[in-house]
């Protein structure tokens, strides 16, 4: 068998810096949802990239933030625990945002892991060359990063270089996954995530974060799939907003989600959406577990 570079890369950073956008481009498929709103990703998402000479397993994580409820605490644990199983970390930052307390928190965390760290300066399409040079200078004083790589996940700038340099940090080994496998999650996961993505897109303020989506039933019919999904919200008022005037909002969410889900499944589907109020679900541990947000215990 020919030699291959094989290894795990953890993608870590604050919310909204472009971690999932980068993951999708690295893998070449939409395997994680993205949005303009922070705290989109809620759990680790594994993406497998296999080429002739390498298999790199990327693990996207929720953005690290100050948690306001149990779901937020779960998301932070999920992010931090990635460090225990990877060979290399990508610390992603958004160059269009000033360095602040939150950035410092994540940086201090990453320093403790004793792993090689690539500082990835994302969204360079939003700043000038001079600004970028200054940022690289500032960041190299903060920590001795193994690599500093400016990219635009959105415009696909410099990603090939990122992949090339990554391979240099991986050991020769044997593939963990078959060549055609790109994710390790069940199809139901991405179906529920795509519905949540449309809700994130169409709603504002607290609503995007107060929503969870559960796939209740999938029925295989001769000419299509029928998918029944339940949207959980925390309050009656939120239920009203998701449904919208004369049901217009939920209809639109359904239309958009259906298109994306059909793209992924490669088949026609019929999507039935329901909304239910589940008071304060983000603070209920048993409910979180039921929804698949199962905390990983990590030793500090
Ligand atoms: N201009 C610009 N926008 C970008 C770039 N990369 C990502 N974005 C945008 O940044 C926003 C956040 O992207 P995500 O990939 O969802 O960010 P994330 O880090 O996964 O966020 P969380 O899951 O909340 O932690 C989206 O609106 C993206 O389109 C980039 O290189 N340039
Ligand atoms: Mg994300």
C-alpha cells in the first residue's frame, strides 16, 4: 500500500468567524450549516477529505462564547473537547473584527493544549493588504503559532496552500475511512440542520437560538420521501413568529429547506413541519440529551 498522510484537524474559534464555511469548502460539499448569526453550529461536525496521498479528518466545532444557558455550556464543552483527539488545531479568527476579550480567552485556551496550532486569518477579502500585514505582525507577538495562514473561506483564497501545509504536519498512516465517505453522521442530522438553517436565516434576535429541530418520522413512498419534522421553540410568541401571518413564514422555511434536502438526498421529498412550545428547553438537561446535545466530560 502506498504511503499516505493521515490525521485529525480540529477547527476552533469564536462564533461567526467562518469555521463551518471553511469546513464545507475543504470537503467540497455542504456538510455543515452556516449563517450570518453567531452560534450556528451546536455540536462537533466531522468531515473527511480523502485524496490520493492523504486523508484529513476535519472536526468543526461550535463557536466558543460566554454561555447563558445549558445549551451554551454544552456547546463550549463540545468545542473545547476537540483538542483531546486531534493532531493539529486550526484557530480561526475573523480579521474584520478587532481583537477583544473573547479572542484572548480562546487564544489562552489554545495555548494550553500543547498541539501544533495554525492561526487562520479568515475573511481577508474584507481588509486591505496593509491591514493584513499589520495583523500578522500583531498576532505573531501574541503567540508563536506554528503557521499563520491568511485565507478567505468565502472566496476560496489560499485554501490550497492551507491544505498543503497541513499535510506537512501529519504522519504517514493508514486510512480510517473508505474513500467515498465524507461524513459520519446520519442523514437525519443534516435534514434537521438544514431546516434550522432556514429558521436562522428568516428570524431575528433570540428566535434563531431558541429553536431546535427534531425529525420525527421519515416515510419512504414509491415516488418520494415524506419527512415529518418538529420545530421546538421556548415561548408561545416564538411559535407565532415561526408560523407567521397566515402560515407564510413556516411555508417559506419549508420551501427553502425542501430544496436543500432534495439536493442532499437526490430525491423528491414532501416536508411536513410542526411547531411546539417546550418551555425553557435550553436549560433542561434531559431535554438537551434527548435532542442529541450530550455533554462530553473533559478534564481541565
Ligand atoms: N466576507 C467573508 N465572509 C465570510 C467568510 N467566511 C465566512 N464568512 C461569513 O461569515 C458568516 C459566519 O460563517 P460560519 O461559517 O457560519 O461561521 P462559524 O464560525 O461556523 O460560526 P458558528 O457556527 O456560529 O461558530 C457567514 O455569513 C459566512 O458567509 C470570508 O472569508 N469572507
Ligand atoms: Mg459553524
